[in-house]
C-alpha cells in the first residue's frame, strides 16, 4: 500500500519522512538542519496525533522540511537575523518585569536598566516599522541613521536624567502623584 | 543549478522555477530579496496600495495590530521626548511637576493619566499576546478574535485602575 502511494507520489510513511531529514541531514550548505518539532506544519497540528497517524501527505512532508525554523533561513546573514529576532522577544518579556520592577524598587541600577531596555526595545520596534514602510535605495538608510541617532541621544538623555535628577522611577511616581 | 531534494520536490510541478535561479545554493530567495522584488514589481505596474485603506474595512485583528504599532510608536515618542527633554530641565524636574500641579486642573491631569496609561496597558497586554503567538500558540482564528477582545477590555480596565491610582 505504502509503496503504491509512494509511486503515485501521494503518501509516505512518517518514519521514512522524518528520519533522513531530522538526524542525518542533508547538511544544506554543510550545516545540519535541526528539525524543530513544534514548527512542522502538519494538518492536525498535533505531534502525538501525527505519530499515531503514521501517514502524512507528501506536500506536508515537504513543508515540514522547508519550515525547519520559522525564522531560520539558509543564508548566514538571515540565520543571525533569527537570533536577533529571539533576543528581541526575550527583551520584550524582560520589559514586563523591568517596567513595574524598576518603578517599585526605585534603585539607580534599575533606573539605568529601565532606560536601556526601553530605548533598545523602542529602537528595534521602530526599526521594523521603518523597514516595513520606507522603501528605496537611500531613504531607508537615512531613516535608520536618524533612528539610531535619536535612540542614542534619548538613551544619553535618560541616563543624564538618572544621574543629575530624581531618576526615572521617582519621576514616574511624582507625575502619578499629581 | 544545484537544488536540495526538498526544494526540488516542492517546485516539481511549479511554473515558478525561475524563482530558483537567483541562488545556486539550493534555496530560492531570502525574505529581503523577496520583499524588494515585490515592491519593485508593484511600482513598475503602478499597482495601488493593498488593502485600499479608505475603502476596505480592516478586520478586528488588523485593527488591533495597527494599534499595537501605533501605541508602540506613540510611547517611543514620549520616551524619546523625555530623554531629549532632560537636557532642558536639568535638575529641575520637581519644579516642572509643581508647575503642572499649579497650572493644570486636576480633572485634566486625571484624564491625561488615563490617556497616558492606556497605550502602555494595551501594548503590554497585546505584547504578551504577540509573544504567545511567537511561541506558536493561540493561532486559531477564533482564538485570535477572542484574545483580541479580551486584551482591549483588560487594557481599558487596567488603564482606568492605573490612571486613578
Ligand atoms: C540598540 C541596539 C541594537 C541595534 C540598533 C541593532 C541593530 C542591528 C541592525 C540594523 C542589524 C542588521 C539587521 C539586518 O541586516 O537586517 C543587526 C544585526 C544583528 N544584531 Fe543587532 N542591534 C542592536 C543590539 C544587538 C544586541 C544586543 C545583539 C546581541 C546580543 C545583537 C545581535 C545582532 C546580530 C547577531 C545581528 C546579525 C543579524 C544579521 O546579520 O542580520 N544586536 N543589529
Ligand atoms: C511590558 C511592556 C511591553 C511589551 C510586553 C512589549 C512587547 C512588544 C512586542 C512583542 C513587540 C513585537 C510585536 C510584533 O511582533 O510585531 C513590540 C513592538 C513594539 N514595541 Fe513594545 N512592548 C512593551 C512596551 C513598549 C514600550 C514602553 C514601548 C515604547 C517606548 C514600546 C515600543 C514598541 C514599538 C515601537 C514596537 C514596534 C511596533 C511594530 O513593529 O508594529 N513597547 N512590543
């Protein structure tokens, strides 16, 4: 049955599908592709179900290989961009703790941490906005240069405020006590 | 043209085999190239922007998505503005606060606080929603609608609570 399907190009057994690509692999560009289970796009979306089903349409099998990592591309440049993407997410999670944490703690260390985290997160966020909306050869470069300068200046300003004035957390509390 | 087996099967019946020409390493294009070509083609064909923003009514997820972007950009303006401003009021922040207290009606201040709190509450809550998506969860369309309404409702309540603190 399975060989018939194989010949028709319709179905393959899950074992013959996953093994060669998850373990040996294939070394695209001499690199091993890791098959992240979560990102395999199967019809059911449930790994346990897939294992039980044991048959997967061929087009899904190809997609499983092609989407090894949602943010990974074979080119080295893009592979690092995937790392960058992950760091951006860790920082966003960190902000959830840093914003309320620094307001509660009111220490100078957390004030500087808050300044850095806010500016870096905002910089990355605005960078993706610019990349999305500003096209062309020169314009994006100019816009990004303006953004980086603004971020740098804002960070210096916030540090200066922490150094020479009451600090971010106390400032927020003072505004909120109005 | 060297093409890895998976890509070869993927494009076996495809008329788009020209896609593969730009790379010799077995992959088609990078996302950046893809995006550049997309915009070049749109410009060349003088295509209008899609979706047509004055005609097409955005679905709820798209509205919330652009709100995430809007609140992020607005807060960036506030944070960066405060950063730049700190050179202007060096060591005089208390005086600035007093000036506002003396010159602005309390009701206006209360309203301003709620208006300031809302973008942060919405963006933070919706940011969590984004992070959950990024982990591959909550991506069913019905779920997306439900969490969307939940985030907006919670953001309203939270900003009222924080604003009146
Ligand atoms: C305010 C801080 C930062 C800014 C403005 C910034 C900006 C950038 C930009 C513009 C790129 C090029 C991305 C592209 O080609 O699409 C890049 C790449 C990269 N960044 Fe950052 N970055 C910052 C902080 C960091 C940090 C903290 C890390 C790591 C801990 C990091 C790691 C990387 C890596 C690995 C790449 C290579 C990705 C690639 O080549 O595409 N960056 N960064
Ligand atoms: C606890 C607080 C926050 C969390 C959890 C959070 C989370 C996130 C996440 C996950 C994204 C990426 C959205 C995406 O994938 O498209 C994002 C984007 C962004 N965030 Fe935040 N954020 C927080 C606070 C802030 C603050 C305080 C600012 C401004 C100073 C800010 C500015 C931005 C900007 C400008 C973007 C880019 C928007 C876009 O690309 O559409 N965020 N945020």
